[in-house]
């Protein structure tokens, strides 16, 4: 990513170029990303190709002011962080599903980021409702965040109940927990963006993928809450938990397009629809 592309990306985020790759800079970039670039799977339902190529991702997220899902968002964010001097490692993860079942290999892409002043951090701007700020990689205690209480634990049968302080786990898989529930299982081996092409293809084509079965567009709001358009249902949750919900009917396509445009900054020519669904 060249300097002009970095500047354009930072303008997209509404963030200043940091002087140094510090933790404060990473925290600001992480939160700005969650506020301005939606987590969305609209391309799947608009018949658009999912391309894990930095230039194509820049065209989509920065040029077209769209969002994306984990491979796109974390993949592109990794390029920005690397260009700004952070140490970035791409990691594969498998999402915990019903009855403890793990998802497919390369189910999710997350980032291990090293700052110049404060060690390593788990950054993830591509998991929907998640932590607003990076999480300390080495700390095995609960980490409070506006998005919930998070913990990185050694993977295994007793991981959810394990205690301990900081410093564990340089080898082996790790479980990320939110509010006591396992979210995903991280491998610690470094990966390349190209490694995730098969996972992206499966999630964008398989009838078993949650992304082919539903539409979602969501971002963090300026007050720390969340706004989500799930299909034709708009949900706005404030930081204090107050919630509003509105369902748009079949004759309200223009209103749905206005929500995408005014609340998410996404210009669409037509309302995306789940194949075989509403």
C-alpha cells in the first residue's frame, strides 16, 4: 500500500496519520474503522465477486465506500497497519458454533499486531459485534471493553474456566471468549491473505454458510452503540442499552436504500435480497 493509498484509507476512516505505531494510534484506528466501515455481506447477495486482493479491496472499501466481511476488512486493515509501521501477523480462526462445533478451517481472519511501545494485541475489525478496541495478546485475565468482557484463553476442554494472569500461551491454539462464551479459536501460526481464498469462497457460496442465508450490515455508532440493518429490519442500540427497531415492508425499497445511504454511507442501485428469500 503506497503513501497515497494510505492517505485515502485514513480519510475514509476519518483518522489522522499517526506519528508512530503506538498502542494509542492502534486503538484510534481500530475504533474509527468500526465506526465508519460497516461489517456487511451485501456483495454475496448482489452477485459481486469477493476478491482477496489489496488493490480490489481498496477499490471497494475506500473507493466505493463499502464494507465487507472478515477476510476483506481485516485483510485490508492489515495492509494499512503494515504501511504505518506496525508489525502485523494474519491469523486463521474457527468460529465456535452450536453445541461447541467449530467452523471450517480458515473460517475467520484476525490480526496479531505489534506496537512500538506496548507489545502485541489482537485486532479484529471484521467480526460484527465485537470488541471496540484491540485486546492484549498476552493477558489471560478478563479484559473489559465497551463491546463486552473478553478473555484470551488456552484452547482446550477447560479453557473457558481457566484462570491465571498475564504471559501464557505462545504456542498452541487460543480461544477468544466474550462474556464467558467462546467466540472463536485462533491458530498462532502466521498466514497469508491468499490462504483465506477457499474460506471466502465457501462462505460466499455454500448454503451452509451463515452469510448466504441472511443479509447483514452493521457498524458501531458514534456514542458507542450499534446500528444494524438485518435484511429489512433496522435495529439501533444505544450505549446505555436503549433499543429501537423498525421493519420495512416489501413496498419500501426506497426507504431501505435510504437507510444504506444515510446510515451506512453505502450507495446501492437496488435492495439486495437473499436468494429464495425476502
